[in-house]
């Protein structure tokens, strides 16, 4: 039996599909203006990037200091001053800018597949992960489809690929992340199976059993600089994202 294709974004339109994607990273802890993603769409690809002049995300509060360009397929928060917001990074964090609920593509099972490549230095990373909508306290689980930290990369030879549920694990694979590769998860009520280029890498039991939104981002951590990468622009280039259900 062939899985049914239920979602496909080839990024071949003139811009980001606003019915699916919200081009900001957790703006309720900051603001939409300060968290807008730097990206471009060309040659049927979405490229997220962090140019050298980009400022810090939640500067002066988040530890360690970081910069980020990310998009997400859902968005939600409580009112200003409340503690209701997706993915708080410390206790006592309060909403600084209230967000209207936005639900783009929020699957609750099936196969999610990313085809992407990255250009990162030891101070940067890329990731596709999925999180609960957090519109209620119990819907806060996570599935990490892939994450790669630049300080694990042997250029042109291998990289440690992270994947899993809330406690992620890494596996070193003989791939060049500057080339396109396919990262996917087959997610059912009982388990989540993780694949890279069609090879099964890991299986985790008891994944979330409710809708999740996609989070896709490139990160940069200035304190991790080697001194040789201060002008480097980390990029995450996405060729496609697909969703299938049995």
C-alpha cells in the first residue's frame, strides 16, 4: 500500500506560502519585528541565513547569546505579561508581544520528509523539529527530525546528526552536509522511526499523539566563534518538505 502525499512544499512560488509558514522565531518572547527570518526563495529552494550584521535573539536575556533565522508552521501565545507561550527557554519568562493563533500545517502522524543542505561553521547549527502547539499545557512534546551542530562536522566527510524525541541522540554518518540529503521520520501512535537518505537510524517509543507544528531554523552562537568565522553567513537551504499518511 502506497502512502498518500498530503503535503508538499517545493518552494517554487514567488514567496513563502503564508497559509503554511510564519516567518518568525518564537516572537511572543520578543516581537515579530525583532524575530523576522532572513530568507530568500530562488531556484525552487528556500534559503534561511544569518548575515554578520544580524542582531541577537532576545539579546541580554537568552543564555548563551544566539542569533536565529527560522520559520514555523504554527504560532500561539497568551496575552502580554502572561507565561503562556510556546517553548519558553527559562522559568518565569513572560510574553512581550501577544500572538494571534496561526495553524498552518500541523500533522499528527505520518511521514515528514526534509531534503536540505547546510553551510555552517563551528559556531552554528541547523534543525528541523516539531513541537506541540502548547495551546494546552499537556501538548508540549517534541520530535527532532534532524539537527546538526557545526562543531561536529568534518567538512566533506561526516557529521553528527541528532534525532529523537525530547531527549535527542546523535549518530555520526559519513555524509557531506553541504550536499542535499533527505531526513525523515515515520511517526505513528506507538513509535517514531528516523531515517537519513532512506536508511533507518533510530527508533523511539511513545511519541506525541497530538498535532505538532514544524520548526525550521539556522542558529548562530557568537560565543562559540573560532575567530576565523566572524564574517561567515550560515545558511540552511531547503529543497522540499513532504508529508505522507498511510
